[in-house]
C-alpha cells in the first residue's frame, strides 16, 4: 500500500538539493490533503524519529532530515543526510553507535541497567552528608 506521503518522498529524492525550504502548505499541496491538526501544534511531529509519524518515514527514506522547524511560520528545512547516516531509532543506528564510539553515540547506553526498588524514594536524604553546605 502506497503512503499518502509518497509524493513528498519523491519530491525530496528528485530535488537533488542539499537543503530544501518548505512550508506546511507546500507539503499539503504535494500530498494533496491537509496535514493533521497535530502537525500545526506539536513540533515533536517534525522530529527525525522514524517511529514518530508516518510522514517522518517519507523524508528519512528520501535521505533527508528536518531542521529549523518554525511552528509560527509553519515552515521548515529539509537537509540531505550524510549517505551513511543511520535512520534514527533503527538497528543500523545502534550498530553505527557501536562502530563510532563518540560520546554522542553512547547516549542511552546505560538504559535499563539500574533498577529502583518499589517504594524507594529518590528524593529522601541518604545520610548525614546530604547537606554539604553545613
């Protein structure tokens, strides 16, 4: 089944440009339907998280990422991603992080490694040294 956002993907892919400025209205003209109301209220929908929104997959598949999203002006810039840039949230992103080893790539590396016991308070003082200013 073809996504209603396929025309956006094709437009970006065929543009050949490193950066492409578009308004939300431009996108609506391309896809032939209005964007959902949430697209005008929630900047997060314009992030580059592949699991965020169906339209996100269209620009990522075309090799682009969003930047400079201006909710007030209803405009954004699509920037051509590096050829080997992994899709955010994908398995290839995880393997790329393992290969590069940069500080930015290890974000989240300790996820799920600490367990907090039920009923434990993370805000209670832990002992006499709690107030270091004394």
